[in-house]
C-alpha cells in the first residue's frame, strides 16, 4: 500500500470527523426526541411523588454556665456543640416529639447541623405543609432540655429568637431542574455513543482508513453524486459534476496501467453488499474507455437483478437477452450489440433468471468471454454482490481481474478483507478497490434499489453510485 506524504502527516489517524458530524445530524432528531420524552417523564414523576417541602428554622447557641477559662476553650466548646447536635438528632428527641404531638409517625423530619467554626447549631424541621413543620420545631424546642441536660454539663443551649410562621420557607421539588439535567445527560450520552460508534464500527469512512485497513491496492475514490431528475449518473450526462468525471477518469487510468501490467483484458466489477454502486461504476468505466477510443464490451452478469439496461435506458428484446445466449438460443453475434452513440459494446439482460448459478457456470459464458477477448480491448463484467450470492465466486473462475467497489460507511473492513481472500481463492486476481460515494463534507442522503426479493435484504439505502 502506498501512502502519500499528506496521509502520513494527518494527525487524526483516519478518524473522519465529517462522517461523525453526518451521523450526528442524521440521528440528532431521534436523540433530541428521546431526551425530551425522558425529561417530560422525569418531570411528571417528580411532580407526582416528590412534594414541596416547608422548612422552619431556628438557631441554637451553646454557652458556658460559669464562663470559666476551662469551659471556654475551643476543644471543650467544640466537643459540647457536637454532643448537643447529636442530642437534637437523636431518636430519643423524636420519640418525645411524637408523644407531645400525639402521633405514631412524624409527618416530617428534624435535623440539627453545627455551624462550622462557631458555637451555633442550625435546627431545621421539614414537612409537606407549614403547620406540621412549625409544630415539629416548636415541640423540639420544648423537649430538647429533657434530652440534652445529661450531655451539656456546665453548658446551656439557648435558642436565638422564637419560631415564627412568617419565617417558614417553601422549597420546591426542583422537578424542572432535574428533568432538564436528565435531558442534557441523554443528549450528551447519545452523542457520545454515536461518536464512538462512528470511530469504532470498523466501516470504511475515508481514503486514509481504506488504505490502512483493506488488504489491497487503492485505485481511488469517487465522490458522492446526487441523481438529478431520476437520470442515471453517467459521464455522458451533462448534469454530472466535473469532479465526479475527473475522479472516475483518474481511476480508469490507474486501472488501465494495472491491466496492462498483467496483460489482462477481462475484469469483474463487484461489491460485498447491494447498493454500493458497482453497476454505475461498471457503466462509467466502460464509457470512459470507449470515449478514449478503446473497444469495450460491457456485460451485465447480475442475472437476478439486472441494472445496466436501466442505467443506459436500453430496451432489451428477447433475441438480445444475455439469458437467451446462456441458454443457447442465440449466438455471440446476436447478443453483443454496439452503441452507435458512444461506441461501446454491450451484452445486457432485462429479465430475472432464477437459477443464475447454473447459468453462469455453464460453458456458454466462457465461450462468450473467449470470443470477446479476440475482438475487444477490455471486457467489463458487472456481477452480483459477492456477499449475498455465490455468483461472483463462479464468475471469478473465468475472469482475469476483479475490482471491488466499496461504498463509504457500509461494510466493515474485516468483511472486505475476507471477501478479497474468497475472490482470489476462486481464481481471479483482485486488482484493487474503489471507495465509492465518498462524502468529503456533511450532506444529504438519497435512496437506492433493493435485492430484498431474492436476497432478503430490505434496507432502504442511498442511490447506487
């Protein structure tokens, strides 16, 4: 594998930040919806089960009875303050409050907290309503001398002021605040999951990752091109961008050098999955070579889902069907047709063949290739996805070279490498791979055609490139 100096200097190690951004844009609405739903649920639940609280407070101060130097030193004072706070928080005081209020359970809570660095204690009562909160605090003040006298010794604990209903404060359940925090956490977590998923999903996101992870020669990338007015993406279409045409011509030039170095004429264009764009790549490679003056035969060997006749908008009659040739009902001269407008030869089909493996394994295909090799400079064969059917492996036995079309962010590199091994074991040589429909910046998505009828893959995916 050859790495350019720019690739070696990249600090991101192949991480495609634009792909991450696209994934966040694509899934952001769902994360936002989930965050809103969970936030609303949290708000309703908190509002239902977490009531508002009424707080009644009073400050207590611990003082010495005789003001002697021994009783006023910091150690003794801090120790007594802590013992007084413990007495106020004790179950003994709670029991006396229950007796005083004539109730079995306390409708609230009582808490004493030492004010750090002082001889003061903050005594708070909390309850669902102001009346119970005030009653608990006044009962605590009334009964605390009975439980604190044995721990205070030479000290007194006095209240600073008197409890007042006017000083009772209401603390809300903060339902809105907690619901907002939960929503933010869901947003952050969802975004983090998508980000890490993009980084570690093993799929090919950009040319750097392709060179690093795929065991094969990198032929180039074709940028994503959106279909215009339901027209096929062909070099001869005036709506196709200059960048698309330029990149494809570069790939064709690299491809020709590889074919010449191996003295090969026939090449199979395939992919692991459907909708990776192999048919459009096959069509444009044939067009590019024909426009250079080469004699090219383009064969549609995807017998279950023929696509090239749709891409070129050709009407294939029964006496021109490739399936008819494979059955032996027509000859080589009948099935091979010249396109007078652009100068390429083609052999297409428009009807589905159920037993495609048997049809492709017959000697008729081999005879077709042998006859074409005598006349053509290149034979380009569009095969079915090799990850879905055995057809590509059968074709690999008679094809000299194979080019794998890899659509961005579709197939894991492990699967791609296994596919390359399987193809080479079948007898063909994998000349390299093309990164197709590469989005170099955030964009939109299209729609594609499916193999679900035969392969049971029902996903709706972007336009086949």
